[in-house]
C-alpha cells in the first residue's frame, strides 16, 4: 500500500481525489490518497508552493515529492528535502501557455489596442498589420512550454528565434544559446516571450543592459517568473519608449501590491499569474505514472536537476 499525501491547494483536492485513484488502480498500484495522513506513513507528497507542507523532515518514509507546479524555485533550495523532486510537465499546462502566449502575441502583432481603445468615429484605414512572416518573435527558454509556444507561433508563420542553456534543434525555430545567442535574439525580436525558469543564472536576465539591446518599441510578454526581469529597469525602459509594452503575468512580489506602478502604467498589462494552470484532469496522469515508476524502481519523469536549479 502506497500512502500519498495530497499537499496541493484545497480547491483542487476534489479534482485529484476523483482523477488519481482510477489511474493508479489501472497501473496496479494499491494506494491511499488523502490530505491528512500520519507523517510516519507518508511515501509520496503531491506538493504546491501554496499548499500546507513546506517542511519535509517529518516524513521518514518519504520516497519522492511531486510538484504540481512547473516552476520549482520555491522548493529547490529547501534543506529539508532529500528525496527526488519532480516538476509538472503536462498537456494542460502546455495548451494553456500556448493559448496565453499566442493571444498576447497576436494582440500586439495585429495592433488590436488601437481599435479596441480608439473607437472615436475616425475611419483610420491606412495602417495594416504586417503578415506574420514579416514579424520576429523571440522566446527565452525552449523547454516544455517555450518550445511548444514557439512551434505554435511558427505554425502561424512568424519568424521565431529561441534561446536556451543547451542549443536546440527545433523545426521552425532558429535556436541559439550562450551570451552571443541571447544578444542575437534580443536584437532581432519585435516581441519577446520569457519562458525561462527562475534560477541564479536567469535572475534579471532582462536588466538595463540587456533591455538596451532590444529593438526600440519592442514588446515583452513574461509568463515565466517575475525575477527574470529587473522591474525598475523595465519601468525606465517603458518610460523612455525603448520598450513599447510589457504584458506581465508574474512578478517579483505576488500578489502584485495594489500600489505597484505596473497597475496604472499605460504601457503595461497585468495578468494575475493565470497564464497556465495545473489541472487535476491532466496532471493526474503524470502523477500516476511517476508513482508507478517509483514503486517499480524506475527513473522518474521530469525529475528536477538540483545543480542546474530547474
Ligand atoms: P523547462 O525546464 O522545460 O524549460 C526551461 C527552458 O529554459 C529550457 O529550454 C532551458 O534550457 C532554459 N534555461 C534554463 N536556464 C537557462 C539559462 N541559464 N540560460 C538559458 N536558458 C536556460 O520549463 P517549462 O518550459 O516547463 O517552464 C518554464 C517556466 O514557465 C517555469 O519554470 C515557470 O517559471 C513558468 N511557468 C509559468 C506559468 C504561469 O502560469 N505563468 C505556468 C507554468 C510555468 P535547456 O533546454 O538547455 O535545459
Ligand atoms: C507553475 C506556475 O510553475 O503556475 O506551474 O507558475
């Protein structure tokens, strides 16, 4: 019998209670799944940063922790965690992020704001949006989410470049790595999408210096993590018009404080960390697979590399 402690947020518990047991049973796993299991019986923890368990030292029989979030910066340095940690990679997150990124890219590509906010009786039909093939989009981070978004944008016909730690080979995306690669992506992109994890190496990847490498008036879309961007430097770049608009889903401090200048800034769109969410109906598949793998002594899917930080 495997004892699985659900330590995700309360709202999603009914979803996991319904979705996970049949998937475990289908894999021949006898399991008890509950949000309250005596600590000395727990074998697996389903974890979220906004859930009730942050200290893992009380679980002597713990074999693995499964994060429901893709981003693991809040748990990776946890000194009480000494078992394998996996992050969430699933179809639901990928589809949600693809839709969010495509929608915000198209908003800026088409220039929708001009018409949504400019209904003043003037028939302005002299400026037409360029074709997608004449628009350059850069993506920082070509992992599960960035590569999928890049492929979707390439399908639209956009010119897509991407940057990652190790150089990739992805159809439809011109792939770069290293400092020179970053410079190339920043210099060529009219719309830049941030889908990097937050690590020591990606902290403030967009700062005064790198923002200055971007094309004047370019657009930033950040559904990655707030710490990827030096917020003060971004505000300066927006004020100067160096950056035309920033659509931000994630922030250094969340919830974004009510008096933060981003809220009222005319060239900033704030969305409240809703770009993609972990849904029980899709995430349960990955959890069941990893629990089965662990009980059979097999390698886990999507295990976090603690030395790389993601
Ligand atoms: P992955 O780990 O699959 O991909 C991360 C990508 O970033 C990889 O391509 C990796 O390179 C690259 N990378 C990491 N460090 C560096 C570096 N120092 N320099 C250059 N490239 C680097 O992550 P996901 O795609 O699954 O998720 C990305 C992030 O999206 C998450 O960490 C999370 O912060 C955010 N997220 C936000 C959500 C939201 O609702 N706003 C929802 C879900 C996720 P390589 O391929 O070489 O390893
Ligand atoms: C995640 C997120 O990392 O929701 O999964 O941001």
